[in-house]
C-alpha cells in the first residue's frame, strides 16, 4: 500500500470521528438542572484574559478623577488622532448614572453615540457592576450622579 493511500485512509477516519462526535453532541439530551444552566451562561475564564489583552490596546480617556462618590461633571477634550475612546466605570456601591453628550453634530451612523446614558448597575451588560461609554473624537461632557439621593461609589478602570 502506498503512502498516499495510507494518508487518505487516515484522513477519512479522522473525518468520520469528527462527524460521529458532532452528531453525538447534537443528539445528546440536555439536563434541565439550574446548575447546568448557570454553568452554560458563564463565560470561560480565558475569555476574560483575552478581553484584558485587547482592552489595553483601546485608547483610554484621562479624567480629572479616578473615583467618584457624588456629582461630577467633566469636559472631555477633543482628540483628532482617535475617533473613538472608551471609558469604563466599575460600581463599588450604591446606584449611579453616567451621561455623555457630544454637543457637536455627528454623522447619522454615529447618532446613537452622540448621547449615551449608562446606568449602574447595568442591566444590559455581562457584568452588571460595569459599564462603558464611547467618546467621539470631538469630546463632550461627561456627568456622573448617584441615583435616588443616596451614597454611591464608582471607579474608572
């Protein structure tokens, strides 16, 4: 038997094993336990590591403060080199609201970024204690407030 035939046979066997395992996985009955459902929703730990690696490449914003515990307003300076900059807030206690407004007119495709509201805790995010705002190149105004006239604490990541 020639080496070409051996390679073809091995590749066919690998393909068959792949098909069998895929079929077995799709036909397997899923358990309805709550623990299994929670385990399926949680992201593996390595995804956070990768997100951390790539988030360090995103342009950040320098704010006057790193921690917030009451009303705070800051004017964000324009940056012609970076069309988008990100600021991420981490809620430590209480409830807060962050509002970003870009006063200059923007293109239609960026209209939803012109005015952003970020509630903390964030009901839409993967981690309810964090929320991010994308700041456009022209800058704008960022306002941080505690909700319900109560104490709150947050930090910039």
